[in-house]
C-alpha cells in the first residue's frame, strides 16, 4: 500500500513573492505574495503577518493574516484574519472572533467548485470585468 506524502510548502516571513503560485499540496505563507495561490490538495494557510494580494483557492483554507482578493474553499474555510474580497465555499465556514470581512459570502455547489478547480492556470487569468464590493462586514 502506497502512503500519501504530506508535502507542505512554507513561505517564511520577510519573503516577497511576485507572481502566481500553483501547488499540488499544502502551503503555509507568512510572506507577502503579490499574486494568487491555488493549492489543489491539503491546507492553504495564510499565517499571521502574511498577506496575499490576489485570489486564493484551496481544499482547506485558513486565513490568519490578510487576503486582498477572492477566497475559494472546496471543503472548509476558517477566517481569523482579514479578507477584502468575496468568499466562495461549499463545505463549512467559520469566522473567528477577530475576523474582518469586506465582501460577500456565497455558498456554492460542490460540482461548480470542482469544475472550477479543474484548470488552475485558467482560474488565475484576469477577469474581463470587475464588480465592486457592495457589502462590508466587520466582525
């Protein structure tokens, strides 16, 4: 029986990444990422002090730092930090006592999320039009 490896990429505080990251395993970032992050398996974690300026998408997503962009979670989403963008999830969501959200929350069908995850490179392509965020929620 072949065991599944538990690979996790760590982006340390003080690092600055320019561009999009696409991983087939988990990632934990305490760095500044000027671009999107897609993790097709495992935990996508934005740690305290970390910031992502772009869309993030993962199986399990935890935000303890800050995200300026849309957040997509296929299984579980936990926000303890700040998100400025819309949130899409299909499993469970948890907003911690220090969570701050400036955007809208939408529960989407699992089939739609899996379909969107099929081509991660296309997911990070710029959108043709943008819609202004109308709702502001501070928890």
